[in-house]
C-alpha cells in the first residue's frame, strides 16, 4: 500500500497567523494530505546555537493552541503535535489541553511527543537534562491515567496525584501516541509506550536503518506488530522517493515546506507535493 502524506509546520513562519494557517490547513485537507503537524519549542536559545532548529526571532506559535485553531478550520484531517517536548510540560495541564483538542476536533488528535534535546530550553523550564527520559515516561503515564482511569491517580517522582478528575475525556480511546527521537532509549520507549514513531529529517537509507532498529527493539520487547512509522524527509517528495520510503517501511511522510517561505510560495509547495502529484495515497 502506498504511504500517506502529512504536512508539517502549521504553526511556523507564514502559518503563524490565523488566516494563513487556516488557508493552508483547508487546502491540505482538500488535496488529500492525511494530517497536519505543529512543532513545539516553548523557548529557543538566544543567540541561536547548535543544535537549535530556528532563530529565536522566528514566529512560532504554541502547538496546542494552533491545533485548536486548525480544528475549527478543517473537518477530517488528523491533527498532530510534532512533537511536544513532554518533560517540560505539566502533565495534568497538557492532558486537559489535548483532551480539549480531541473533543473540539471530533477525535482527530495525534499525540506526538519526545524527551527533547535543547539543553538551554530544558534548563530554562526547570528540567535537568539528565531527568528528561524518566520525566517523559512518568508524564505520559500520568496523562493516560487522567484520560482513561475511572479514578485517576499516579504516584511517581515527577508527578504525584490522586483524588482528582477532569472531563470531558478524549473522544478517542485511546488517543494515538507517536514517539520522536532516534536514539536507543527513544526507540525502546516507542515500542513500550507508543503506537507510532516519528523520524525527523531522515533520508531513505537513514530511515531504513532506523526502522530496522525499531523493529528489532519491537521483537525484543515481544511486540506483535511494529509501530506505525512517520518520517520527515530532508528534501521534498517526488514519485521516486515516495516509492523508496514505502519500500523502506515508512507509512507516512510528513512533508516540511521551505522554512520562512512566504504564503504564496508555501501554497504552491503544498499543491506541487500533494499526494496525487507524488504518487502517495490520499487520506481516508
């Protein structure tokens, strides 16, 4: 089966405004993209230092707020956080926010998350980098308890609560979870905790290597079915690259438009690389 296409960056640059983001979101839905993805960095190093992905002055809206806006501008397309840096978020507040997005969108949320990698950002938000893995695991477990348990409760080092509840619960039971990160710990976390995995800026060979490691981790964990695989490629897709990624085991390409492109150029890019233009499967 041909892979599907998602579209990244619906809260960045030209899409950091209400009319532009709604226009691109509706266009992507019309053209058969299966999902829209909003990135997440609360703060960025200033001045910019490696490996920061953007200049600190880049217009970059909050992912959850952006997806709420996009939910109102679309009807069918999935809405993904791509990806939330989970250890630097309060898990109960984030659970409430994301449940609200799922309700307001009619059950279209995809919860993408990762442990993060920008030390200046993590430290500014009170997260020691050495704790990011344990915080990620605890925060996800705490959120799931609030979403699904009859009597939500969690007792850990970084999250601890009982005797509270929050409604409405998400429409989806469960909410699809996609884990980011390329390292061994991230892949192990994916096969334990997630429905899918998101590889960032991977060429076909790098994607194939990561998928082989992901599948090996899944076998070691006794998982019957490997996680769904999404990849953002470093170059725009064409028919040949779509075939190559599909053969490598990729299920979805999340296309990244040129950073900083003006709105008209962005619209042209979305049209030129739509599923029908590159041989990908349409949504649905």
